[in-house]
């Protein structure tokens, strides 16, 4: 599906248990030529089901949802549909929520205090596979990793130049197959590099790896967004 200018439409699923908020979010996004809301869900279970059927580019969801909570819904969506990215939009910035959602694979985390323009730009950024963190959340993420650092674990300085190349391309939103083609390697080799990167950084997802690498200035690409810039890449 494309816009009149020939660019791909960003397909979005909005998940929130408040109908007025869902309606407002839909109106903000659908006023833009490059974004289309393809579905709405009022709880986590429905969100997972619709994500499976619709395969949107981005799922915008709250944390506190009836039934299946936002953390578990995120984990299931990310596991089920690797091309679908989750953008958390919530009023809650508790440290526990932030850590749990990063571990679950959320690619973005915004607070509901953001403007419509900031939300739209975050959707565009997340759709490209790049992380977006509200400044408050970015500080919490940095503190979380600093507090959870295990002195016995290999340090980030052990990352090889090839692993940096792989992470650079992942940060630009490329999938494993695309990274492999760009570097002239097999997809399995890229998966192995990512496994090594995760182990060295002490993380469990691409989102965590890219965000931690950004905060520690490990990446080379100029197109990589600064996580402290909130919704502006």
C-alpha cells in the first residue's frame, strides 16, 4: 500500500482501553498522508490477535490494559511478527515498567504528554526499525543499565569492528537478511553476530542492544537517532 507520491504507507494498530484516546490518536495520525490506522484494540489479547491478522508496521499500545497487560502483549507481538514494531504510549514511567518493556522488545517508549507531531515522528522512526525514547525514559534506561552492570560480564569494549558494522545496520532499521546482503554474509552469520553482541552487552533484544550502543557512543552511522532526543530522530 502506497501514498499518492509512491512512498509506502505506515500501517498502525492503536491499542488503548480508553475509546476517546483511541479516537484522538486515530484522528491525529490519519490526518497525515503517510500513516494509516488499520485497526484498534481495547485490550492486550485483542491487540495480539489483530497484530497477527493485520501485520501492521507499528503497534501503539498502553501498558495497563485489561486482560493481557502491555508488557506481555509486546512480548507476544514481537515474537510473532518480527516486522511489526511496538511503540509504547503511556502515562506511566515507573522504572519497573521501563525495564520490562525494553526486555520485552518494545522499540519506542513515549509518555502521553507528547504532542501530536512528536507522536507522528516517533511512528515514522519506529517503522524504520529505529528506537525512540522520551527523554525521561532515556534517562531511566541509562540508569537501569548502569545499575544492572555485572563486573564479571564481558565489557562492551570487546565488541569487534564487524559486530559494530552489524549493529550499525540494525540501528538503521535493516532486518537480518538485509544486513547479510549489505555485508556479503549469510543470514545465519548475522544471527550469530547478534547473539555475540547481545551476550557482550548483557541484553536480550535488538532494541536494548541499539539503545545501549547509542548511549555509549558505539555506533558509527550518522542516521542513527539520539535516544535523548525524545521523538525527534
